[in-house]
């Protein structure tokens, strides 16, 4: 009986085993394998409809219940096709990233999933995620050359963002990573190496000297590591040291920087600007050296002025259209001028600077030149004096004795010629009422000061001529206040002031003229 039972059950058990194996090994795999294989044939297509059909087939394959590695392969294909559909619908990139996250969580990263994740994150413009992925899984990604380019593109995007926000350190970090990757290095702007310098310059203008020195120091270190010239960074550090630095030491450092700038290639765009900037600093350093000299050590010597001319010539050679050389030289020469010819020479230098394309435009300098032109030289002073004498001769309020005296004064200036037409407004030729006396005296005061200024400007404040002029002007003021008592007092004060002015202009007098 047992034998008969076994004979019946064993075939049934074998049949069940064979049927089960056939179901699990043939029927079930066929249910997902067929759509999976059909989808693989469509993955190389660029047609959107075919890619959409491949995505549906892969969805059917997942729903068929594959397990293990089969499911991993289907999920990877699904992530791939959805990434390709992102070309037509960017939202599909997100769907692809979701499938990849599930696949990586279950399987871990492989060379293929790491690359696809990098590619999808780049399309999603998650550039920080891209750079992190490449840094973390470089060993998996490096066998795929395109991964380096993808990472380089993301680093460039991040660098540009930092640059636009003026975050210098962040921009330099990402540009350096692009160089390390060796991809798209031609997309790095040439100005990148100047970012630290720009940061330092901005800090200098903002008065943040310590921060500027740190930025220039970082720029010098960076240039040295890359084998580039450090002259720009060195110049920036010198500017930071300018205020408290020793003038002689600053001059020595500038001489070395000038040599380094001259050694740059002729086609280097920085060469011209560096030479100009260093030449300006060398010129100002000379003035700092003069200021550091002991008090009462005297004006600059002829040797000093020769050095001034040498440095201004170097600046003009570096940039012929820059007015700084003429500004400095003209003001120095004007300040130390001993006479009118030297002042005229200084003004000519300033005039040359104003005529340049980038010439002198400082309001103080322009005002100085306009005042000097208005004052003129001694010839202008004599012309103004003769015009004043003519007005006094035409004044009906003057006595005949006064007119004789004015004619004698005018005769002394006959060799200087006719004054011609001058812009001064004449004093009215009628007796002025009391309320106009002050205005009349004030106008005379201004005209006398204008006439005698070219002759007395170089005299010390305690010089007799200046003291005498101040005394007569004070007497004129007092006489004006006393004009109510009679015009004779005022006329007498005016007469003495005009006579004294003639003596200032022509001090070499005869005894007869002095007695008059």
C-alpha cells in the first residue's frame, strides 16, 4: 500500500516541482523580461514618443514583480529614459532623480549610477550637489571623461555666482577646481588672477587697511605659487604701508618694483599701468622725503629739483596723457618760486597739465591759475595804475593842486606806454554823497591791492613796504568814516595812498620827485 502511495505521490510531486520551476523561471521572468527588452530597443531613440513608450514598458516591467538584480536593471533603465525625456519636459529630470535615489538606497552607488546621478543633478542645476558628488565619488566617476567636464561646468557656474556677489574667496576656490580638473580652463576669465587685487584695492578705498594688506598678501602668495609676477601685489602692500612707512625705505621698494615692471613682456597689458602707477608713487615718495627733513632745513636745493625733474620725466614717459606730473611739478615750483619769472614758469607747467586729455581738474589748482591770470605781472599793475590816475585827473571834485600832482605821477610812467582799454569800471566822476563814500573807498582799496600785489607779494609780512601799505589803507578807512566832516580829509588820504603806490611801483626816484 505504501509502495502504491509513493508511486502515485512522487510523480505528482515531481510534476509540481517542474511546474513551479517553470512558472518562476520562465513564466514570471517572461512577464517583465519582454517589456524590458522591448524598452531597451527604444532607449537609443531621440523621438519623444518612442521614449515615452519605453518609459511605459519599463513601468509594466516593474509592476510584473521582478526581484533582485533584475529589478535594479529595470530601475536603472527607467531612470535613464526619464533623464532623456527631461530634454522635452524638465520635470522628468526630477522623476529620474527620484528613481535613482531609490536604486542607490537599495543597491549602493556603482560607476553607472554615480555618473547618471551626476548628469541628472547638473541638468537640475544643483551645481553644489554636482561638485560634492564628484568630490565624494571621484574614483567611480573618473573612468568616465565626461564626468570631469560636468563637474567643471558646475564649478564655473558657482564661481560666476560668487564673482557677481563680490565673494572673491569663493570665486577663486571654484576657478582653481576648474584648473585642477583640466576641463574648460579656457572659460576662466583672465581677470580671475586679479580678484584678490580688486578686493585689496576696494578695501584701501574703504579705509580697511588691514583687510587690504591681507588681500594683497594672498594675491602675492597665489601669484608666487603659479609662477606669475608678484609686482602688482607688492605694489598693493606698499600702498598699505604708505602712510606710516619710512620715506627712504618706500623709495627703495619702489625702485625695485619699477625694475620688475620694466621686466614684464612688452605685450603684457599690465605693464603700462604698472609703470604709470609706480612712477606716480615714486614722484610722491620724493615729496615725502622732503617733508621728513628737519624743520628749518631750507628749501629744496638745485639737486633736489633735478631729481624732481627726473621723476616727472619718468612719469610723462610712462603716460604722456596723464596730468599728475605737471600738477606736482607746477605746484612745487609755484610754492618755492622766488620771483615772478619763476612763478610764470610754474604756471606754464600747470597750464600744460590742464591741456592734457586727462589733465589737472582740481578746483584749488584751477582757482589758483585763474587768480594769477587775473593779477597778471608788473606790466598789468602799471596799466591798472595809469587807468586809476586818469580817473582821478577827470574827477571834478579834485583841486587843481591835486591834478598837478597826479600829472607828475603819470609822467613818471610815460615810458610804459598807454594803458589802453582795461576791464575795470571807472569811479563815477561826480561828487559822491555820504552814503556812497564807503563803497568808493572799498573799491579803491581793492584796486590798489590788485596793483601793488605783484611787487609786494614776495616780501615778508614785516617788510616796510607792506607795513606802509597797511597803514595807508587803515588811514583810508578812517578818513572814510570821517567823510562827514568834509571831503578834503578823504581826498588827502586818497592822494597819499596813490602817491605811495607810485613809489612802490617805481622806487628809484629823484630828489625833486621825492620833495614833490
